[in-house]
């Protein structure tokens, strides 16, 4: 299968799940795609650029989507942040 080709996936959902959450039948597909792409991004399976392309938006719009969901774009541990800051300080001092 061509990696760039689209497929259609059927998903059975309780109608009440959509109605209770203000999602129309027409809006369910885009909402599920968004949730799936964001999930892949959160698990470091795809980059923000790829996520944006899959959703048909630019990277800034994707970052705003993350913000709407309460998901940080940059998510460093303390050790990772210390490493980044040390590298920046070394670069600056050269």
C-alpha cells in the first residue's frame, strides 16, 4: 500500500457519545482524525510538522490546537531542560 494514499475507516460509536459532546455526524470524522493525530504526536510517533500536514494546517495552527487541548508543545524534563540550557550557555561563550 502506498504510504501517501488515504483509507476510509469505519468506527462504530454510540450516538449519545456524539450528541452529549456536541459533535455532529459530519464533525465526527475530523474530530477523530484530530484526536488520533494529536495522540500520535504526544507519544512522539510523529513530528509537529507531520501532524500539521495530516490535519491540513500549518505548524502554528497545530501548536494552537495543542494549546487548546492543554498539551505543551515543548515538554522537557528538568534534566533535559538543564542539558539544553548548558548547551546554549556553551554556544554563547564560544
